[in-house]
């Protein structure tokens, strides 16, 4: 990664996870990760457009996945891509729960386990 890239990713993301929007200030035990949207195993690179800021939970659950099964339709569906999709088009808040009416949002919430007990506890504090 080029010098300064990590700082640019953090600044662009407002120091918050680009998937679940957890801010670094609300993650005192773990520094948010710089993650490859398209993992290197699938040909992704260190280009700024392929990097996103992710909390440890979103990053570990996403892993090398690019797709998942939509829990409503059972269809293979792409995951949310922070550079290609608008967050507000795919996600909304219902209190501390992330919800979605789009296949991409539903699938991403499921694969990244975005409403886990740990995530909900961080959001409620």
C-alpha cells in the first residue's frame, strides 16, 4: 500500500465502517480495518478505489465474499460495494437495527452479520 493510503481511506470514510457505519470512537477495543472490497484472491488490488474502512466484525464476516444468498428470494446476490452503491439506497435504520428492502442490502446484512448481538450492543451504548 502506498504511503498515506490508509489515512486517505480513513478520512474518506469519516473514520466509520463503510458497511455498518460504526464509528471508530464506538469501537474502543479494535481499530477499524482497511479492507479490500474485491479481495486480492479475486484479483483486487491496493488501489484507493478498492479499499474501504471496515469494523472488525464486518471485515471478518465479509472475508473474501463478493456475493451471498438473499434471505428473502434465495437468489445469489452481490454484496454492497462502497464505491459503486449508495449506502442510503440499500440500508436504513430501525432503531439500532440495520434493515433493507433491496437484495443487496438484505444479503449484505446477512453475510456480514450486521445485526449481531455484539453489533447491537455497540450501537446501543
